[in-house]
């Protein structure tokens, strides 16, 4: 793996979870 990809993993270890969480928050607010 390249350094850039490793840095991305460190910055966003779970990109999919980050994308899903806002949707869940929006649904729970209503």
C-alpha cells in the first residue's frame, strides 16, 4: 500500500460508516 492510501485509512478508517451515520441521524431526528 502507498503512503497516501495509509494516510487515508488513518484519517477515515470507516468511510462507509461516516456516510451512513448522517443518514441515520437525519432519520432519528424526525
